[in-house]
């Protein structure tokens, strides 16, 4: 079963690095953004890379 964040705070926690999405949510995000999970996975605090990918996919 797919899980969705119960409130927008979950997304802010993901972006700030305080928590990570569940595997289900990673799959949902990758499908919504038409990209792989690896492309949206932030490693070593590379938040700039994540914002670039999100901006590129949404515009």
C-alpha cells in the first residue's frame, strides 16, 4: 500500500534532511517526476542537486 505524508511538514523534513521518505514515497516521487529514485536521493547533504532536479522536472 502506498503511503502519503499526513501533512506537508513531512515534505519539509525531507527537504531539510531531518527525515527521509519511505520507500513507497520514493517510488511515488520518482514516478511523479519521471526520474529514478537514485536521481532524487540526496547523498551527503547535496540539497542543491535535489532542487536542480526538481526545478528541471517541474518546469
